[in-house]
C-alpha cells in the first residue's frame, strides 16, 4: 500500500486538474509570472464549464493581451486600442444569443478607451468586461498608465507619478459601478490559489448574469507586471498586495445592481 | 411594381439600406448627414426587418461597432460627414486591414477643420487614397442624384462582400440634402445564419467543432506574412480596377474638349456642357461613378480625341491629379473649383473652360 | 499517514520558472531545477513524495503547465 508508483497515480481517472482545452497549445507570450496567463485560463475554464465555446465571441484589446486570440480557442476579434467595448456592443446587439466579452488592460480601458468603456457601461450593454489592471503599460515597455499609483515609478514617470502634474490614478471600476446600466462590478486578483478560485467564481457569475440579460458585468483583476515593475514575479505579487490592494481594494463593488457598502 | 417616393438623399440611402437587408447601422450626428440616422430611428426597422440602429457616443465608437458587426458577417454601415469621417479613419484602416465588408457614407462638407456645413468635395484624396494609415483602398462610389444614393446602398453592400472590403459612398451636402423622386428597390431579406456560415465562413459567429476558431485581426507581427497580406490586398484592388470601373459619358462623341466631374459637380457641369454647346463649343462630360477604381482607360481614350480637359470639383483640385495621371499629361488638364462650401454655377464652369482650356 | 496521495506532471518546456507554484504549494513539493529548458528557464520540478494533489500549484500557474493527479488511499 505504501509503495504506490507515480504511474499508478498518473491515470486519467485520478486527474484533478489539467489545462482546459479551450486554451490552445501555443506557449503564452507573457512574461514569467504574469497574471494574464491565469486570467486567460480561468475565463476559458468558465466558458468550458458553460459549454459555451460555440456561443462565445471574445474581443482582444491592444496591449500585452493583443494576442489573446492566439491562446483562447474561441472565435475572436482584435480591436483597435480602447475600442473593444464598441465592437462588443455591435456583436451582442447583432447576435443577442451569444456570450460576448472584452478582455482589456488598464491603458486600453482606462485611458484611450475611456469613452467606449463608459458609454457601453452606461447603455447597459449585455456584455462582460474583463479588466486587467497592473498599473502600467506593459507591452510598450513600462510607461505610466492611467492606473499607475501616486509616486510609483514608470518609464515616463521615472521619478514617480507626481499627481500634481500627471494627474491621479483613475478608478474606472468604482466609476462604472455608479452607472445604472451596470449590473455587477467586482475587483479580484489571480496571484494566489484562493484568489484565483474567487475570481473564477466572479467571472462565472458575470457570464451567468449576461446569459440572463441582466446588463453589463465588469470584473477587474488587479494583476502584476513584474517586468514593468522591475521585480521578480514573487516580489511583484508581494508588492501588489502591499501597494496596489490598499488603493484598489479587492471585493464586490456592485451586486445585482446595488452598490455594496 | 415601381415604388416611387420624393425623398432627401440622406433619407434615400437610409431607406435603401433597410431594403438591402442591412443588419446594423451605427452613427453619430453631424450636419449635413444627420437625417440618415434620424430617418432610421423614425422607421424603427428593428420592428420590421430586425435591423439594429444605434446612436454611438462618437464617430470613433460608431466605426468600431461597424468593425464588430462586420466581423460577424453582418451587413453593417455607418454614415457621417467630413470631420466625422476623419475620426473614423482609424477604424476604416483596421476594417480594410482585417478585410471586412461594410458600407460607409460620407456626406461631404467644406473643410479643413470644422470648416463649414455647406457642400464640398474636398475629401477626394482621403476617400480614394486610403485615408487612414497603411496600404489600402476603399471602393468609392460617387452618387450624383438621390436615386443613386438609394441605388448605391445595395450596390455598396454587394461590392463590399464581393471583395471583403469597405465601400464608401462619397456624397456631398447637395446630394444628401436635396429632394428628388426615387424609385425604391423591393425588400431583400437579411442574411440568415445559414447564409452567413456559407457565404462568410471567416466570420466570428461562434466556434463549432467542425472548424477551427475564426479570428478577425489586422495584426501580423511576422513582417513576411504582413507583406504577403498587403500583396493580397493589392491584388484585390487590381481586380477592382479590372472589374468595377463605372462611369458615364455625356455628349463626348464629337467633343473637342472634356469636362470631368463627379457627384453634384457633374450635374452642374452637365448644364455647363449644354450652355457651352449653345455657344458652339464642342464639349463633353465624363462622370466617374467609381472614384476608386478611377476610370483611367476611358479617360486615356478620350485624351486622344479632345484638346484639353477641365476637372471640375468643389475643392482646391484633388481629382485633377488622377485625371492627369490617367491621360499621362499628354494633353492639357486644368482644374476649376469653388470650395469652402461654395457651389459653382454652370456659367462659371463655362467661363473656366473658355479661359483655362480653350483660350489658355 | 496521509489519506490521499497526489502527483504533478510539469510541461517543462513551457514552464517559465516564475516560481509562483512554489509559494502556492502547502507541502514544499516543488523547487526549481538546476537544469534549464529549451528557452533557458530553470523549470519547476517535483522534489519529494509529499504531494496531496490539492492543485494549488496548477491553479496559480500562469502558463498552465501543471497537470495534477490524486488517488485516495
């Protein structure tokens, strides 16, 4: 009994977890330890759980996740920078029976796409927005983002973000939660197993609400950018807990159309 | 049975779009084209054909809604006027790059900048040479009547899907705002799901087990692939030049001089031809209906017959460059235009012909 | 003695050596290999028999390279 071999354990009937088939076999283009990969995976796991591969249209942004369509094994459209909610609006209006989501970074959603985001939210488009907030422009090499924290360093604020001259970080999630068209708003993370499980539940909830035509659902995932922050992945996750979470606190912000707290 | 109506150009293109089986219109108000969306909203086609009509938060959003809808294999369109069309250029470039069919209507007003709300033809370069970034062309139809505003909606969709390319109806404030008698085409049904699957197998309508995932993108980080893609686009534009050139000739049989004009300038020039002929000047008119592809061959042929060409445009002179290229500068080509929202009179056109071509 | 026994299989060629799985593992089963994979990353590997198949490592792995098995004893 004590001598169970690895081969005996590694049997299909004993499988606990493996990468979903809704992710392609292509190696992810993200930096080691980047939360994008985890976020991609749980979105795809939820779609798999919902058996909705043939019913889902995803919209990729411009930014690090511009190539999301290389990894997500569903029909996808790649939008111009910031415009994903406009594409999603049309897709959902023209095919209301489909599950439609955008996957956007903070530069895409909270800077160049502010108008498209706010207005899609305000119209209560029946779509889901997955918002990855790592407080920096990763793909272009670590420039200041609309979400960069006060005094946080980036390549275009090398001495730290001076809020007097560079403005304050924009809390888009709290902002869109104010809009009547928005049904569900939550802020989560994917840096620990517990947080991944919570975030996956949140995404499931968002998609379920979309299926029930409840209005716009918005899931922010506060994530790391170890390359941009110039830290190891483990350091970046710790730094995120200590610096990002106090400013961007995790938890539900709006549930069933009601603001929490 | 013929269905005749008295309509504005802007209303005609809207009504014709509904009848052409359009699935979605996404727009933003701007003078002098606001009647397009107003008409659609008043008609409520979602109750009859199921067509979606949505007022977007900006021209930028509207064209990107078109991108999203076109990606699903749907017949989608937008309309605007010059400053709004400038805002749409980013989206148009993406749409051309991703090879999506769609219809765009530009009811041109004077520019640059906010310019004026009066008619002009100063967006010719923007329309025919690409407009946004990158190597691409739109197929450009230039209506000269309210009837053509209606006819080009259906034709525009047909060509857009034939070539997987955006089609632009380049109208102007005159054609958009004036009322004329229009014969409307019967209703054509919207595409069914089965038709979309069969006719646009590249569209994103949900990945099924019988095919790989469909991806709509204009991005290719592999430059070799990108070059191949642009070469493919070039072949498409070449095919348009071979198959889709449309134009109209008026009194060219015995012409010694030629006016080239499109859209409302062509209507004015047609009257100018009559006035000139009454004065004994043998002048004809060539009206390009497609501005891209441009009627190069018929112009080159007429260049062996006439002594000089006057390009009449409500601009500083934009199409005149294409006329010169078409005739390879073998004969005299001059431009006459009013601009900034001023419409030339037929007498001014005749005077310009006499001064710049005959007397010059 | 543990009532379950688990095991993990790591796609070492796709592992980027970020170490997030190491901090997630409750039983210190994972460590970075001294060797590197084809891309030059030190990859994660299982170093003992303490795995309980909780899948925490796989759940936080950004690259989805870990497959988890579990057997009840």
